[in-house]
C-alpha cells in the first residue's frame, strides 16, 4: 500500500498530515523536479509530482493526485531524472524496504536528495499506548528506526547529509517522528 498518514482510531475531521507538521524543516531539500510518494493530498511542495494509490488510504489535503500507482514501481520515470524523492510515513509499511528504496534511488540524479519522514516504531507504539490509540497495523517492522535506516542507506552508497532523530510536534505531544536526508553522489 502507498499512503499511511492517519493513525488508526484518530478522527479524520481535523487531522494534519505528518508532512504539514515538519514541512518547514524538509522542503529546503525538495527543490527542482521531484516527487512526493504517498502524499495523501498534502505534498511537500506545490510543484512536487504527487504519487499515491488510485484511491489513497488517507487524504489529509486537497492537492490533486498526479500519478496513481504503487510506490514499488516508478515506471513513469527514467533513471537519474529527478532532483528529489520525498515520502512521509510510507516506507515502514513495506516488508522489502531495500527493494523499495532501490527503486526510489534509481530515479534520483547524481546530487539528488532522498528525503524521508518516518515513525520510530518503538516510540510510535509507546505514543499509541499512552494515548490509547490503536496503532497502525500496516507497520511491518517493530524495530524500524533512524539508526537502522541509516545503515541501509549508507550500504546503498548514499551520503547522509541531515538527520532529525526526534521530531517533536508539541500540539500532540508526539515525538515519534524522525527524518533523514540522503544524497545520491553517483
């Protein structure tokens, strides 16, 4: 599945996307031609090409969908053609994270940025327990974390250029998000 912005059990009425909470930190890396995979109607920036399921899992904004499909196959794009790939709260839903990342990296040009906003699974589960929320059952890895992801990205020859290990969204009292920005150098 492509988009997992909502926590199971939360109201959809006034929910802000995870992207909206941290856009100010991450959109500086999303310049030029790029994509937002799993955007749910709230892309990282107005010029991002939006990709999501034909019928998104959750919609947190009203920006139109540009391309409907699966995040594991970006067949619309040639190799090394994009300046950035952004995704929020999606990678954790895949069993085969490395193959998904390989596909996302394939479309990045040399010097392009992979920008990921994700939940630290341990902290996310603690947050859900504290708030008595059902956690998202689509998360595949109970150990999913920034440290583990950085090891995978470095092994894929990406350079980590920025990391945000514990992003706090004070309105909710949540600090389960992290972000990482990696650059493709070749």
